[in-house]
């Protein structure tokens, strides 16, 4: 009762008065965060910040610091960069630092390339900075292009610092690979010397550096071939764009594209360029055209094309330098098989525009400038769907003609419009634009009307076993960083965790799809994530097509959705794989034995334990009897796992312990193996088990490579423009 009274009083009084102090100190840390969330739910953003400041919560509560960081990111996503930047700076002050990870992440996310920010990076102490802080600082220097000498020096100092450590953290290897890549581009003669300093860790670093491998001539990891092809493909694309005899249509995604019937005119050009998640349907062709010669994407959007299948077009990746901040080798292989050519835009174009705009130039702006430089102007070039600021008007439209989404405020939209018009008018840069003032104009709505997105999550199977509990643990921790989680019908977005229930028109499948159907009909958004999909009818096909996102856990479900329902989805590993491992509640040592779980029996249509005498004497793992961290850490001590459980396979993958899997009641395990392209056999019956156990013992390298592939996969994420 006391806590309820204290909470109600703090909300009603907005934290003012002597009684508020008493109420505040009566509450637990968790209850104080709840007060902050109530302010956010009510849209009282100024009261949220005042409450934190009045009770000095940033100095005392890591939860308050995290929530303030979350809110600043939400505000930044609405374009309130300066307002959010002012408040996020308070985290650094509370930590008694000049800079902190939260602040550097904010600057990187929203490309705050302001001179005063870049100058502060010089104060960063490498010895005290975290690996994340060093990564953000290096990226800010590299992308802003403000001083390449300082960027090189920072990269060299990072290599010197970690190279002297006997056992650096595993997370430092990707940072070191980025340092080597930057040196390979800016100071290639220094690379051999730096590699020598990293001699102890070179095998962990160099395979992740495309440019470093190319400079050192290390062809064994295929990066040399990728780098060579990337260069050749880029030159091929640029040669076509340079040829003035070739006509070019540059088609942006502005909704104004739908105001004219120019589809045939667009398709009449020799080259048709489209951007990021462009959208073409039979209904839109009269306005958009259907021809696509060159797809232009930034690195953050490129992952949508890893699984797109064969496209009769070329791909050009802009933004963050692809040669430094690149996807995995597997992703490059997929892109090269999906497109005619895969190129990378010159970094100099990015940084020249970034210096003027003091923001990340958009994909469209980078291509406009690339064409201008290559052709010496815009002869033979036509532009369609380029407005830049229609998404920011008093009655703002969507940022794209084909889907409901918000603009990215890492860009300076008003500044880009001025540059674009100046380019077309005088074929030159606009003189002396006030970049920061123009960025401040680019925002959505008044700060006083800001409300965070409310998300409802259904499909919580935590009570089933620890694997499902790990799924929800990861999903909730991720979502609450992006939005407010609610349990009632006040939500803006419904997320359905599909897991293993979305098959054979099961009762659970029907219930979840009906919830999504109701959300769509009420004008809200819905997502089906982390799901299997097998042998369902077409009853909910229209709902599936209207969902903002569908993610499945393997490629067999992905293929079935496309083939039987005409719906595209993304294949991403089960969320349990990314769940944080805590200290185990129970310490288990299997002493290098073979561990068994239950498996699905087609005869009795449920999971059963083996009754074979020899197997029954082996250690048995019950996913319902222990927590996820204990399960994973225990499996690290096992020789082999024999299982019919999907989440037990994931626990083995997280522990990096070989496994033999029986097929289940769906294709989820087989689909994971298919997605990896590793030939790990599935056990069809008990008689095959001895031979497969022997196979596992003789093929440990296959498992080592498979686990490395698992580690390289992208985490589940929600598109940032949703917020």
C-alpha cells in the first residue's frame, strides 16, 4: 500500500514538494524505474527528465542511466538531436567522464559529426576506455573524415595497446580488424609492422579484415578474392555511370513519385537506379516503372539482400566504408551470387558530403554526387521521387511511397535539399550552409507531444522449458530498450513470438494469427518473429502480407512462406542463442560424457525418453528442470549431446559442444542445418545413433566451423524506422 501511494503521489505531483522526497526514498530501485516509465507512457517527457535530475538518479542508478539513454535514442529517432544530445551528455557527467559509451553511441547512431564532438574524441584515454567506446570513437573519426592522420594514430595506438596484452577479450578482435583495415587503406606500409605487434592474436584478427588480408596477400580466407572482385565490380559500375551516351533514371522513394504516371518514361532509360527497400507492384508500375538496373543500399539495409535470391541487376553499397565495416564472408558470397556485380562507393564522396552536412549523407545524396563527379554534371540524367522534406511537412507523409515508415534522422534532410538544388542549378556545392541549424529543422512533431511506441508481446512460452524462457528474456530486454512494453490493448505494435507453435494449423497457430489479424484490422502494426512455419493453410495470407516484419528461425520455413503464401520473411537464429548468460543457479559437470535429452516420437505424438539400457545410464538433460545458463554452461563439460529438442540444439551451439539431433514434429532442426550449409546428419531412428556418434567423433572440424558460422549470424532486430 505504501509503495502504491508513493508511486501515485510522485506521478500526480510530478516530483515536487517535501512529500515527494519521502515517497521517492520509500520506493525500491525497480519501483523508481516504474515511475519513470509511467511518465513516458503519459507523454510527460519533460517531467521524466526533471524527476531524474531532482533525485540525482543518474549517479545512483544504472537503470535510470539506461532508461535515459533509451529515451534519448527515441528522441533522436524523431529528429530531436540537440535536445537528446543535451540530456545524454548528463550520463557522462554522472560517471565523471568527459565521454562515455552512451554518448559515443548516440553520436555514431545519429552521425553527429559536429566539430566540437570530434574534438572531444582527443580526450579519450585508450587505457581506460572500453572496447565499445574505442570502436565508436574510431568510427566517428573515420566517417567524419575530419582528420585522417588522427584516425591512423588512434588505430595504431589501439593495436599497440591490445597487442601487448597476453589474453585480450574476444570482443577486441573485431575492433583490431577494423584498425588493420583502416591502416591498410590510409597507411598500407604500416600494416606489416602492426601485424607483427598482433602476432599472438593474428589468427583471430586478420580473417576479419578484408583490406588487411589483401595487403598481406592472405588468400587462404578468400578475402583477397572478395577484395579483388569488389574493386573490379565497382569499376565496372562506375564505367557505365560515366558514359554520357547512356541515359540514367535515378528513382527516389518519395511519395511524390506516385503523383505522376511516369513509369514508362522511367523504364525508357538505359540505367534505372533504385534505393534501399524500393517497392514495385503491378498497381504501382504506371508511376514507378518496373525496370531496375542498379540497386543502391547502405550497409545497414544490405542485409535485406543477403537472402533475396537471384536479381538481374547490380548492387552498389554506400555509407560506412564496406571494406572496413563489412558483413561476413558468407554474406559477401550470398550477395555475389544474387547480383551481377557488387560494388562499393568511394569513401571520399561520403566524407566530403558529411563535412558540409555535419551528418551522414543519404544514399540518394551520395549517388547524386557520385554521378555529378563521374559525368561532370547531369547530362542524360533524370531524377524522379526526390523531395527530401515532404516527409517533414506539417502533414508528414511516410518516408517511402511503398511502405509506412519514418525518415532516418542520421541525415540532414533540409541541408540535402539545398545541396541537391544547387547541384542541378550550378553543378557545384551550396556555399556556407548552416548545417546544424538545418538539422534542427528536420524533426517530427513538437517535443511536448512526444510519446514512445507501446509494444505488446504475446507468445510467452517461458513456463514450457528454459529454452523458451531464454527467448523471452532476450526479446523483452531488447524491446524495452526500444519502446514501452504494455500488456493491455493500448499498444501501437503487436509482436507475436511464434516459436514452435506455427505449424499444421494448430490451435496455438490460429490463436496467434487471429491476434495479428485483429491488430491489423484496428489500424495497428503486427510482427510475427522467431517462428517456425510448416503446413499451414492460406486462411491468414492477407494478414501475413500486411505484417511489418516476419522472421523465421531457418530457411525451410522461409521457403514455405514464399512458395505457399507468397510472403517474404527473414531467416534469423532463434532468440535463445543471443540470451545473456548469467551465473548458473546449478553447477553441472558432465565429465566429458555423452548427454541425452528426450526426443519426439511419431508413434505417440509427444516427446519421450529413450529406454535403451545403455542410453538410460548416460546423463539426462531435462530442459524443464534447470535454467538456461546452467544448461549451457553444463553442456560445455559434455562430450556430445544427443537430442530431439530444438532448444537443446541451440544450447549445445552456445556451449559449442557437438550434437546429434533427431527430427522433431516440425522441420525446425533440419531447417537450421540446411540454412548453415553444413552437412551435419539428422538421426531418423534409434538404430542409426551408434554410427552417427562415431561420425561426430571423426568430424569435429565440421562442428567447429558450424559454431563459427553461428557466432557470425546477425541478432534479431526491429527496423529502426518503425519508431
